[in-house]
């Protein structure tokens, strides 16, 4: 049996996590407050697709682009990140209308196409940077520089915890690797540490020290905890820090059971596992993250970030389709289409869509032109792209914004990432101008000095 020092040391990471949450629970973490207005959404699942999804090959149908394939992009601003501009290239994927709303979706997403009547599309999105890492930072934190809190951290800071048994903000990385910028995408920045996203590993132990040390049974651990409690009980009444530490280790004990329970996908019905594709050898790793996201928000986690796409390099394991749009987007869409559609259907079947917000996000789109003459890929394009939302407080089946006939830039309904963030906070019952934190001589907020609600999409 380990001694008191080694037992406490072995639970250090989990215990520290529990201590931070105890501080938040007791109101010692500055900023936790009731919503500014009645909230439509109680929880958020953000699907982050790093690499840059091509809007003109997925949800923004451009028949004129197809008709003019091979022509120069005369009269349009062309901003390339790599190489010189190529020619216009219509989508090689087949588009069709779906649902009662008749939304155009390419054949990359046969499953999501069946959900279009429940999705709110944003076709006029723009971003600041054509570079993956700063663009991903802006998508997730509002700024292209490092050091700022992400959306999930701001939600945690503003609303606090909804359960004592699980983290407020959980990140589920792609099993293939981390995105550009790594953990900066779920950083607490200058906010208190308890608002950092808790990253669950795709393989092995979900978090450090979740499992008991080898050779330590549940009974032995309980006896050790009781002994520590007895040893410290005399000091606890006189020293609040000792009492807080005791409570932290008790909470760590609860986390050692609550996290594995939430992550036990075997407890799901066979039909649910099939719906997501959990047991499919190809789709399974992605599907498990999506199903776990539903289980986490169901148990009180406020914000879950599901990442579909890893680091950059060759072969591509994200949406960065420089070489071949067909090969790249077929691969990535084939992994995420079924799980993402299943998530929407599952949440709706459980009556959770009325107070859950699902966000489909990417750092930018891809150019309507090829990346060089005769090429098959597309370059980075922050000047106009598509994201979508679904769930609480939104008009289902609604399309906001429109790009020009070739997909270069918005001609109506232009929306910045500041506007997107302001709208998400609004649906959570928060005024983006009032969710602030004093840091480095300034009152900081997610939307900096910008941000307008996207009023048209609100139900």
C-alpha cells in the first residue's frame, strides 16, 4: 500500500483539476455569474474542422462556377496563400436539393443532407487570416495571436459549472493528431486556470491519474482517503485551505468514477452505436468522439469541442486540399458525415436540441480557382465561406448570407467571426459586451471591440 505522500502525489493532476473546480464552485473564481438574459442554449457542441473546408464543394452551390470552369477569374479579387492563381474550377461533386427547404448539398454529405431542415447555414462568413494557425486562433479565441481565451473558456468563465462530477469544458481531439496551434485552440489564456479546456486523450487514459495506481484496489484507496481525512480533520476546522484540499481529493475520487462512466460507450444501445458508426473500422474513431460529446453534454458538461482534423503535412489528415480537392474532401467528409448527422438526429430524438447548440466551424474556405494552372486543389480563402449552426434559439432550415455567383465573396449577409461569437454568447444568455476580464491594463472580451448579433437567424 502506498504511503500518504506517494498516494497524494499520484493523484496530483486529477487533484489539481478538482481543486480548481472547487474554487469555481465556491465563487472564488472571478466572473461566474447568472446569464444576462434568459438563455436559449444550456450547452454547446462545437465541431472544429481544421484545414479549411471548401464552401463551393459542400454547402454553397455555384452552377455558374461550373459553367465557367477553365476561365480566368476576371473582375474578382484573388488572394492566394501559395503559388500563383489558377483558373476557375467548378465543383467536381454533384449537388442536389434536399429536405422541405430545398437546400443544396453536395454528394460529399449524404447523411447531413437529410438534416438540412434542422440546420441554420451561414454563407457569408469572412475571416482575417489566410494562414491556418492564426485563422484557427481567430475562429476559436477571437484573435489571430496566441494568449487569448477560447470560446469554451469564456462560456465556462461566464456561467460556471453545471455539475460537480465532470469538467465544464471538454475537448475531444482527432485521434490522428492535434490541429495547427495545438492546445492554444482550447486555452484559457489570461482567464483563471479552471476555465482551460480539459483534453480527453483519444487512446489510453482519458486524463492523467484517472485510474488508480497499479496494485491499489478501490477498498485500499478508500481506506487511504479515510486515513488522510482523519489525520487532517483536526486542522480542517481551523484552516479553510486544509478543508478545501480534503474536498478536492474527495471530488477527485468522484471524477475517477464519473469520467469513465460518461466515456463508457458500451452502455449505449446497439442501434445508437450503429447510427454513429462506432463499430465501423473506418468511421469508428471519429464516431466515438461524437457519441462521447453527446454523453458529456447530457451529463452536465457545458461546452464540448470535437475536433475533426489533425496537424499539417503529407499525407493530409485535415481539410487542407492543396493537392486534390476530390481525394482530400472525399476522405474527410467520409469520416465525419455519418457521425455529425447522427449527433443531430440523436439530440433531437432525446429532446435535447431545444437547449443544445451545435456549431459546424472551420477557419476559412477554399478558393473558387485552382492552386496554379492545371492543378486539382484549391488554396486558402478567408474572403467568403460557409459555417452552420443547429439547435437552440435558431431558425431551422434557414440560410443567412450569400456569396457572388462564383463564390469569391459575400454579396449580402456578410458575417465576421466576431459576429458569430457574439451570437453564440447571446444564445447562451450572455451579452458579449459584458463578458469581460481585466488583463494587462485592459478590459478584454471575446469579440474585442467588434461583434454584432446575426439577428436574421434567431428564432
